[in-house]
């Protein structure tokens, strides 16, 4: 069964790496940022630190993932979008290998099969969580190094993990250290290594704070999103660690039962974790609707678009960028302001704050989120009135969408 699980994993990683674009829950932000880095390097401009085509002009190129995105950006002129897919697959492989390096007790038999069936581990590549893959792999390698007495290597790897994905790995590393501390003989050494690694990761923390997503959403929203993300992704470490404790306690016979439990959890979490969309990434192709619109005369190059759509895994946002547009948000849901507005005046002020020139709204957005934004756009367009110095006009329509222009014309 362990061999079968390993073969299935390898087959899945080959399938992901072979795709030009992996369309999944969190995958498209990787393509957007690596494209920006790769094109800057191709033009001889070096590494770009800002990404003004995102986040209403204020986005940073590296909100996280400096090492994997830069590596993929360097290869972009050779492999284009394929390099991102390959980097995603390699990150998943590194995560699996690091898991067994950190916890060799679960690297064989039913224990290995159960570990490989961990739904959170499966979710990382299938959902396109490239930064988290590489960061978690570094943390697990740090755990394995510490357990083998390689203290300096462990501190360096922990720092690399936190630098790669500060928002999740800084608290996750702290939790790992806190959980292990009562069992550690050299507690001072562990705390010193952790403090040094965390200090080295502070620049990444500063970047997260400086990113527009930190100001585009409320503190409560950010905390809730972080807590939800951390609670789920921590099981990449919790599951193999728990299996290790069970096996070292002499309960080796539990292996088959734990494998069965892992399969049951995959079924139970299928809807809550949106595993249906994640698994579709193995065969899903990008929806061409927005790309087709960008080839028409209704598309405005260099305009800032607010794209309101659900169900396309943010493919439309990426297609607008590649066509020469800018976006009012980043690829993080917290940055997209999916909410209702009190009235037309407050809504127009919001659009002005985001420097929005065009709003492209799909019917799918209304069905998924139920906000009043589409209705406010329709009201503004029907009245042709100037509100807060701007008017909204209906510019174009297409299959399932309407495009509205936000201008100062006539005001």
C-alpha cells in the first residue's frame, strides 16, 4: 500500500508538472508573480521589488516566496508558464521527502501510506500552494536536522521557512518549538536557535505588513483568515508527528486503521476544503472568456480593472494582466473586498480609492457572494448621474458578464 501511494503521488506530480497552467484555488498568483519577475529579468531590469499592476498600484512583487518565485523567474525565459508548474510539482516532492526526513518512523509500510494520504499534504500541490510547499518543506527539514543534532542547519532551515512564507510559518514554527520544548534536553539551545531564526525572518514579516493586503482588509478579517489557514496547514506537521508518537509508543498495529482514517478524512473534508476544485487541477483548462474579451476593442490597455467573478480560480485576473491591464486587488481573497456597500456614494469612493477604471462583473459573482455591487453599478449606469465626481457607463457585454467604465467625463 505504501508503494501504491508513492506511485500515485509521483503520477500526480508528473501530471501537474506537465501542465502549462495548473488551474486551482491558489495557483494563479504564482503564475502572475513569476511572469512579472521573469519578464523583468528578460528585459534586463533585474529583480523587481514592486508590482504596480496589482493591488491598485501598490503591490509588492514578493509578499512571500522569494526563493521559489525567483528560481522560477530565472527559468521563465526558457520555459515560460511551464516552469511554474514544474516548481509547484518539485515543491510537493520536497515537502514529501522532508516529511519522511523529519519523521523517519513513518517512512515505511502502512504508516507511510497513511502519511501520504494526509488530506492537508495532498491539498498543497493540488490547490497550487507553491509558497507553502517550499516553506513547509524547509521547516520539516529543520525538524529533521534538529532531531539529528545538526543545530546550525536546523536554525538556517527554520529561518528559510519563515522567510519564504512568514504569515503562516512564523506562528507555525513557534507552535512547533513550544510543543517540543518540554521534551527537549537543551531547552536554552532550542530557544536560542528559534530566536535567531525568527530574527532573521523579520524582513519577511515587514514585507507582509507593508503589502496592500494588510490595509485592504480589516484587522479582524486578517486575523480570522490567518487563524483559519494556520489551523488547516499545521496538520502537515501535526499528522506525521502524531503518527510518530503512536508508533514509538509501541502501537504499530494501528497503521492500517490510520490509513483508513486518512481516507475517511479526505472524504469528510472534500467540500470544506474545496477538494473538488483541487482535484480538478489535474485536468482543468483555463477558462478563455476573459482572454477573448481582452482581444476585443472594448478592452482598455493599462486601465485598472476590478474583476468580479467566481468559479474560475482567478484565471481571469491573470489573463487581464497578461493582456496589459492592471488590477485593483491582489490575488488574496482578503484584498478583493467582496462585500456590499451602504449606497452609491460610498461605493464610488471605494472605486476612487482603488483607482478603478473598469469593472467587469460576472453573473457567477452575484450567485456566489450575493453582494449589492452589481446592482449599484446598474443603478449608476442607468442614471448617468455624476456621483463623487465620477459617472458609470455600461461599456460592453459578453457571455455572462458586463463591463462598466468609471470616468470623470461630463462631471
